[in-house]
């Protein structure tokens, strides 16, 4: 289980379903209020997701943000399906920062992450659409003096077939708002879906093609100035001194803003701000971490791994007794994961206007509510006086779950007259990320006489991100995300998962990274079970199948991926296939990688085959895009992801030193979908966790040598 396994109910009760009419203009506003979002406020809080104006497209307010993962298209599809409108009859807008009204039903907060958008909104958004449809039909029937049962909704209008009368939703909006909220809402059976499960264009694509789409970088409030910023490179370091004489002589530069840990140059345009920043002569105090190195951080986490302090996160059966009975031998392996950055294509940016009576923020964020709180905390203003205009995100991957960039921009804006857009360079972006920190996993597997595992012990060492970010997933000192899934999905009678909390150095921000906990555990889990199969002399796919008798959906994707990849057929010398499974985010996947390892150790990616069972598919095109995207993201990390620390700072600064997968390196990716009527699972992160272990296992199949450290370095695997 991953980041958002612990949930609260997303059911919408009759009592909590509220409706209001915005009578100015006759707009009809409807939406469910989730008890988890703001119990204390009760009926005073509305969640308007559907706005029907007298004319023009129906406006759907998106509580989840759009960062390329297709959330806008998915949620709009759910509402439109039950509302009986076509996708070209709606327009989508971002919700404002207001967790009380727009909190995710599984989280109780306004967060987009953890692959929960469709999982949490699957039923509530359809209910919102269905209730609105029923009330529109009731209003039309009342106007015509006919039974509601004799009317139907279709294409954004209510139709009375017997008389041939038809009235558009816009003309009914005001009257529909006066109708009683239906006591029960009947949702369509899957057999009647017109939009759900069908291929269709994304709602955000046209504006991204024609240039109308607005990301955080596109914010242009009147009078905006532009700031380039330099942040102390050392973790926890401070600004000691700055000579700004040359910078202030740059044409267009208006001022230099000094902060305790950063300095910003404010100018009329970005070019002048960047030129002015380069002209600064800055002296930093790198602070207590000034001598910190990667070697020291590795030493610390290895010591934590070897220590006696730990907490038991999962236990079933008796691992010690089973291990003793099995005798010596088995698998005892340590998997090592490096520090990773996110490196989203849109660098960190935020535009802020601080006034005496309020503050406005223009940004693309995964946590709009946190953004509002951050600006309020910096300015000292009541949170009600902070307005956040959320935008499209040019990539999130967990980086924009954090609000450090918003805090920094607000600190700068406090010292600027008028709005200012603070843009981080790529160098600042990589050197001041919310890093996926070091991780260690030791997996010990003992085998019975039949070669199958009788015990599984997994020690996980890493930070407790949830203790800070989402405390509902931090229980009794255990981070439920980083330990989620560490027990493996396999039917092994005796299991034990140990957790050792180990944080990064003070001053280093660590956070969530695409795939969250499963990306930390999948290499050890899927690499470990592969090692057990090899030790037992079994085929890795058949070995897994024997251990999945209680997991039919996971076994189903394994069989499909094996079939489509041609598993078991000959593929020539120096080639290998590797498999990795994932049961997380409410979905199931099997990924098979095919690689070639040259005699000189050169690795060539030849093919990636992924089978997915995510329950009811909302849009198959978006699903495939997300799995492909997740695999490519995982390939970049598995092959290149690694940040080095020297003198208390990150060494790498741009894509020349921290590369990502290039298009000529990307293998063909095939995605196969298992038809299912189960409730939807998440998909945005499913493709990523299995990449590293699938490659590890494929490389072993090709060379007979096992790699357990990331990123993968096959140069040592050269053969004569």
C-alpha cells in the first residue's frame, strides 16, 4: 500500500448533499459536501462543482489540479456522464484555494497526489452529475405539467418525447435550483456509459496547442515585475554579504532584495533580472553542514541499517521460527537507493502581490490550501485575506506538493511594491528540491524444501515524510507510506517488516516523489523474489504465479504481460527479460523489460511491456499516456537518477549533470489493459515503481550478474 492507502469514506449522504442557486444571472450551482473535509462547519459549507449559466458551456470546477496526468479530463467525464452532456459542452476551471469546500474526500485536504483523483471522486462526482440531471428534469416536467418519468435528459437539454418539446439546461437553471434534492440518486450501470471507458480527446489539449493554456509562468497581473533568485547552496546556510553595485547598474533592474538565506534581483523583465543576478557578488555562510559529503550521508544510513533501533510495521506468523526450521541459506540482500530530484519541465515559480489588506498568489500547486496558509503565515494576514489563483502545472511529480517556493516568493514580495513573479533557474530548482532521500532495504527470504518462501523479512530505512506532510499516514512512529507494500503481495506464511526512521541532514527538504513508497520498496520486493526464484531454480514468472493464489487480479496482469511479451521464447545472446509486479494505488500491474547488455557492458533498452488492471477505466487513452509517462520517468531514475553532496550542497545543477532519458534511448512501450468493472484505481504513478526492478531482473537474465544499487551501472558487467 502506498501514500494514500489510509482513507476516509468518500460516500455522499442525503444530509450532506447541498445545493444553492446563484440567482444573479440564473446560474445553477451544485456539489456534494464531504464530511471528511470540514465536519465542524456542517451545512454552512458548499462544494460547487457544477455551474450552469443561462447560455454557453457548463462550467465544471476541478478540485484536482491538472499537471499532465489527465485529472481534468477524468473528473469532467464522470460529471458529464451522469449530467448527460457531451464533453464539448463543458469547460473546466481550477478550484480556488478552499480546503473546506474542495478537499479530496479520501484525505480531508485539498491535495492532488498519490493517484487518488479518480479513486476519491469516482462516485461523488457522478452523484453530483446525476442529482443535477434529476433536478433539471424535474424542473422541466413541472413547467410542462407532465410526469418527470415521461422526460429524459440528453445532450444538455430535457426532452419530452411525446410532445416533442425540448428545453436547454441553461433555460432551466434557475428553476432547477428550487427543486428538492433527490432523496436517492440512481447511477448508470456500466452498460449504459456513453463517455466513461471510451476513448476521447483530453479537455486540456486544445488550449495547450493554441497557446491559450495558462501555467504559473504565464501569470501576468497588471504591473508585475520579475525576480531571479539565488538561494544559499548549503543546507541550512545563510546569506553573509552581497555586493549589488554592478547589479543595480543593469538596465531594467529595480531593486535587490536580501533575505536571510537568499537574494533576489527584481527587474522589469526576466532577462534583466537574470543579468542582474549574475552581476551580484555573494558571500554565503554554509552553516553547520558546510563539510557534509555523500560519503558521510551513506555512512549514516548504513549505520542506521545495522543498528538495533527499529519498529515493527507488519508481522504475520513467526519469521524467526520459520527461518530456523528452514536452516541456512536463502536470500539476504541489501538494495540501495540514491537521492533524487524531480526536475519538472516548468521550473519553480510563483507570483505574489502583498498589500496591507490582502495577498494574491498566482501559482501552479498540488496543494492550493497549503499555498494559502503559507502566504498567510509569511504576511501575518488572516488566511481569509489570501487569494490563490491556481494554474496548470508543467509537471508536479510530488515537487509541487510542497509550498517552499510560495513561501520564498511571498518573502520577496513583501519587499516589492506591486506584484512580482519569482522564477527559479534550473540550477536553483535541482539544488533546492524536496528530495526523494536515501533509502536502504534489506530483504531476507528463507525457502522450504519445495523451494518456495517460508519466511520474509524486510527492513526499510528512510525518512518519515508523512509525519510532516500527511499525519494520518504516520502512526505509532511508523510512516505508512514508506513501509507500504514492503511485506510483498506474495502468499508467504511468515512475514515481518521493520522500519528504521532515518532523516536527511537538517536544512535539506525531503518529500514525495512520483510513485512514493512503492518506488522505495519495489526494487527489494521484486528483486528479492527474483533472487529467490533463481535460488530455487524456477522460472521467475511461474515462481510468482505459485505465490499469487490469493491475488487473482495481480496474477491476471502477470499472465497478460507474460503472454504479450513472449515470455519464455528465445531472444538471442546477451539479452534478458525481467518482470516486476505492483499491487498499489488500488491498481495492479505487471511490467516486463527486455534488454541487451553488450560485451562491453553497454545497456540497450529493447522493449517494455506493461499489463494494467485499474478497475473501471475512465479514458483508455489517458490511461496509456500515464503508464507510458510513468515508465519513462522510472527509466530516467533507474539509469541516471543520482545526486551528489559536497561541501554541504548538491553538486549537480542541470540536465548535463542530472540527465533524463532522451527520446533516442526510449524503448517501445506497450500497454495492455485488463477489462474490469471494479471501482477505479489510481494510474498516475503505477508505471514508475516497477521499472527499476524489472531492469535489474532483466540485466541478471542477460548476464547472470545481479545489480542492487541505483542508478544501474552496467559498465562493471563487461564480459570478454
